[in-house]
C-alpha cells in the first residue's frame, strides 16, 4: 500500500518495430484493449493515477534514415568491402553493438543506385579501426562505387544520441529534421 496517493503508474518503455526481415509490425489493438481493461479495473489510491508509457522508438524509428558516403572500395580474400565515412560512432545500434546478442542488418540500400540491376555482395564498414564498425554485412546490393550514398532505414531511434560520436575524433553526425 502506497503511503501517499500515486500520481503516475509507469508501465515502462518500448514497443518494438520490425527492424529485420521476417519481423512483423506490432498489432497495437490488443495491447490498447488490455490496457483499457487494466485502467478501468484500478481502485483505491490507484484510481486517479495517470498511466505513462514511453513510446519513442515506436513513434520515430521508422521515420529516420541514416546516410553515409562510400569513401573507398576494395576486394580482399574474396569479399568486396565498401568503406564509408560513417559507422558505429554515428549509429551504434545499427552496428550491432547496442546489446544485440546476434548481429543482424538493418534494411540498407545504395540510395543513388536503387534501380540498378547489376548486384554484388558487399560488407559495408565504417572508418574506425575496429572490426566492430559494421554498417551492413553480406548484403546483396546494386554495384556501388566511391561517392555513392548508403542509406540505413529504421534509424529514427537510438542513432546519434546513443552513439560514441567522439570516438577516435572522427566528425560527429549531422542530424536534419525535415
């Protein structure tokens, strides 16, 4: 029993979004119906408490895109690498270093070559001196070259604010709101 009236009930944060192939969007109707029943069942000191839930990622993740530019291209040991000017220091969650047990690729495209039919399998990496600086692994994408733009979808949450932007003194990411 709370010694004072409860003003807020925080039911936590985070409703997921589909980041990876095979994942489906969350059906929020059953969640809303269940929460409505719980709210109606409140009694006593909880009756007038405001129900609070953090919805940041659910609201903004699909609205954000991360762009970086291909700065070099090389083949090594049978793999093609696209080096970029961005990576885990700008978008830590995309790199797989934000608590994921198994690294998966966010949806990635070569923005200025979407219509191209010629494909290649590439590893897209950032400029940092760590093997953890991965933008995308084993991706079949249109053939890219220096100067092309890589776009990472689902990047509206856990991007710049959750990333070690000052790591190794590389330039910080620029955020644009359109």
